[in-house]
């Protein structure tokens, strides 16, 4: 429910904080006091149309914040989670309207689009009035309301599931028929392509493996040439090692004669020969490790180039060749056994359609019964609302061939205001006052089914009085036992049944400016306000007594 409405710098309101409670609250005040400003502000907070004229004169921007206390499983929380908006604690909608016409929207202090704010607002608040263009008068919602009235949501969901199965079966038929047709047109090409790919036998990841192997062997080939040349230099006929070995032996024999001259050169020469021998051994080992068959490189290159040529030919990356081969083989198989498979798919689609049709027809029959019950329930409310000669009609159009996720039915609420007149859509046929009372009767009949947790009624008692106003008050109070009800009213009979009463007045804020003020009034002030509503500007003792009687009777009722 709505727990707090905070308004800053909107039209005649400079600063206003209102706390609401469960049950029924009324807002009263003299004409022109600013009741519409409150509703415009609430509408702005729940995603209504913005307007630069809403900003208080002389200010750069206005702001409205609406705080809602809703259950953990309420649909608005699911909506917020789906849009990555935090939903812990209260749901706080805040809208900033600037004087240049721009608006900014926030939910739980996160910036959001106005569209998302409007979606959330529609789940939290319904506003009903004489010129209502939302909620119950929208034909798009009428079928859902009838389903909700009879508790048919589970069966609607089941119909939706069979509809998905039926559409999937039909798509399978269309897809398979298209594949057969395409395969038939390209049969010769397919056969040649499948034969070629079957012989090639491309494997997943094969191109990458071959390319890596080829690169490795090509590098080894280059290194092997240098290794061979180096090894030949140290180990071939022209190797300096034998000559150096002979020279070392001669110098070693003479080293004893002149050791101070030859010891150092002999040691260096011996070390050099050792290093040369080490180098020759290392080169020999490296040659053994780099040894490969040039024919292997040729084979790898031949395979790699064949795969890449096939990829170019069939206009697919090489890694997709295995999938292409499988798909082409399936297409050929579909062509060979396609008619049998198509017949099986068509039979499955017919079966799925029959299941859907049966469930949809059953749902349609229940909707018919639910619609008549809703007509009866609404009709029972009309006499007390001075609509005793009127009729409420649920117009149903059912077309078995117009299959949809929600069934085969379209519904719209019609009314007949007087016997002999032609029934028609509720929004077009009923006058402003009649529409308000039809909506109230409908809302009472639906109770909390398919309802937002907060209902706002804007002067739905306009033009009525006495017993009709009393009947409206009774029904609003009945609604308030299941949902929160806020109503702007001029009827004392309605105001007397409220659990909370807010008085709206226009006061001078300064010599140059007036402001709209709203305050919650206690029982004594409430009696005075209801007396004013009864008597007008001059409040008499009789009016006060009548007000007390209305409050007492409402409390007792």
C-alpha cells in the first residue's frame, strides 16, 4: 500500500509530507483547494505524463516521492529484479519534473526509464475517475479480469503451454518441408558435396593442429641445414680437429724441453680441442632430435591445403566443415526419407492442435460461465447506485481459428444504461457519473482479484447524493477491507466511512502567494468538516448533529 507521499514545489504545494494507513482514507476540501494537485502529483510519481506547468512558479524543478509497502511476492518486486533494480525494503518511486519540461525517474534511488516507472506504478496503484483512461476501462484487461474473477489463471497458463507446443510442432513441419524442398532442388549438388566431404573426412580442430605441425617442421627444416653445415665442418674431411690433435701431440713432446714457453699454449690448445669435441657431440645429438621425414611435411601441407580449399569451395570456415558435412548428409537423408518424416511431423502438429483446441474450448466455456457470473455480481450492485435500469454485459467473441496464447476469446465490457437503448463499450456509452458508478460496482465485484494494492477514486460521487452517496460509501468501505482505498469526495456519506480523513485547503503563504495545505484531521475537526459538506459555508448545530449521526451510523455499519 501507499505509506508516504512527499511533494516538493508542485503547482501550489511548496512542501508536503503525507502518511497514509490501510483501509479507506478520504480527501475533502472546498472546490479549488487543490485536490487535483495531489492526484496529479501521485500520477507523476507512478509514471504519468510530465508537464513543465506542474513546477511551482519561480522554481527550477519539482519533485514527488511515493513510498509503498508491498509483500515480498508482489509482482512489482519481480519486475524490479528483472530490470536489475534493488527491491529490498519499501518500494520508493521518485520523479523529478524540471521547469524546462524534462523529467527524471528513480526507483529505490536507481535511475530508471519513465516506461519502467509506469509499469511499476500500474502494479501499485489504480486511479479511477469520471475520465478514467486506464485500469478497468481498457479492453485489453477485460479478459484477464474475467479470468481472475473465476480463478482461471492456472488453466490459462496450461492453454499457453499447449499453444507453445502446437506452434513448435507447426514450425517443425514448416522447417522440414523447406529443407526437403531445398534438398530436392540441389540434389545433384548435395550428392557430389557429400561424397567429396565424406572422402575428405574433416575433423574438428584439425586445421589448427596441422597448421601448428607444419610451422614446427618448417622451422626445424631451416635449423637442420645450419646444423648439418656445422657438423660437417667439425666432423668432415676438412675438420680441423685431426690436424689440431696432431699439433697438440708434437707440442706436448717438446713441452718438457721448454716448459716455461709451451705449458700455457698446450693447455689452451687441449681445452680448445675438448670444446670442439663437445660441440661436435652436441651437434650430432641435435641432428638426431631434428631428424624428420620431408615426406611428412609434404603430407601435412597437402592435407592442410585440401581442407582450406574445401572451406573456400563451400564458403565456410574450415572448422565448420564437419558440421556442414553432417548437415548435408541429413539433407540427403531427409530427401530420401523426407516424405515419411514430414507425414509424421504433420500428424504430430495435428495432434498438438487438437490438444490445444480441446483445452481452449474448455477454457472458453468456463469463461462464458465466469462472464455471466460477473454480470450477475455487478448487476446486483447497480440498483443501490441508482443504476437499477442499467445492465452490465461481458461481450465475448470466440473464434476457434483465432488461436492465441491466452485462448480463442476476446472480451470487452459493455453497458446498457436504459432499456431499449443499444448496449455498447462502457467507456463510450456511460456518462461520466454513470461510468464512475459502473467502475465502482465492477471493482467491488472483483474485490481484490487482479487489483493493485492501492485504489484511488477521484470524485466518483459527483452528481449524486443521499442514498446513492451512502451506497457508494458502503462499497468503498467494503473494498477497503481488502485493499487500500483513497478517495477524493464531496459526499459527506462517503467521508463519514473513512478510517483516515485529510482536509485540503488553500492558505496565504505570503502577501504575494497562496499555497495548498493538507492535514490529517482528528474526530472533532472531522465532524466539523462533514458538517460543512452537509451545510455549506455556514455550519449549523443541526449540521453538526447530522454529521455526528453519519459518523456513528458508519462506525456501527
